[in-house]
């Protein structure tokens, strides 16, 4: 439980979260003590806001999901073409998700995969709506219904994050690669997908 000035407590909480993200991206095994020292507060202050390391990571994941949801929505604004909507939203999401790559891998140990999946439900529903439009218009082709296809897209993005984390894919190439991979998964011809992604990232 925090005490003292509420605005100071809020500022401390924000600072702890910012520093914790930086420290965990640098060292996924960073302890609460390390985070406290880096934030310039005592250990008790960190525990006053977050009762455990898992709670701290869970809060960071919540922030990451909010950022991903906002990026996904921004990428679709004013875009009627489902192909372009998938490309733009994927590129927008990757810009945000790239910052949280290590956090996602870390969260799978503490928040659980199901917890992450539950948090991403609104983003998945929005993705499914775009995919449904594309399937209905015939610009996407898949044997899967849109809701299942949205799960496939989500897992592809997680897999690409892991590929970058493991050094199998350069981070600078990951966003365009993700967009091309997701477009390919719904049957968009390679020339069109390549041209569109090049235009959006050029």
C-alpha cells in the first residue's frame, strides 16, 4: 500500500514501470532489487506498488497490450481495402511490439500464454472483422473462418518476435516481413503484397 502525496505516488509508479521495462529488456532476469536501484527508490516502494515481480510484469503487459490495440486501430483508420488494412495495421503493431519483444517472451513465464491471449481478445476481434471483410470481398482466400484466421495471424506475430529474439531475423526487417507473411497467409498474390508493403515502408 502506498502512502503520501497521491501525485508523487503516481509519479513513482510511472517511473518504476518505465525503468522496469528498460531493465527487463536489458536483462530479462532483472530482480525487484535491481529495478528499485535503477529507479532510484527503495525496494519497499516498488513492493508498495507491485506486490510481486509477476504483478509488475503483468502491469507492463497490460500497457503493451493497450499500445498494440491503439496501434492496430490507428493502422486501420480510414482504410477501406482489407489488404491495405492488414498491411498497415501489421506494420503499426510491429513498431510498438518490437519494443516489447523480450517482454512477451518473459511474460509467457509469469503471466501465462492464456493471460496474454485473454488480454489481446479485443485486438483479435478487430483483426477478425478485417479478415471477414476481405474473405467476403474475395481479396483474401483461406479455408479457415475469420475468427480462427485471426488466431493464426496472432501466433505468426509471436513466432516472428521469437525469431528476432533468437537472432534468426534482423529486427529492422521484421515489420515488413510480418506484413508480407500475414498477407501471404490469406492468399494475397506476392507481387501485390510486396509492392504494397514497399510503398508503405518506403
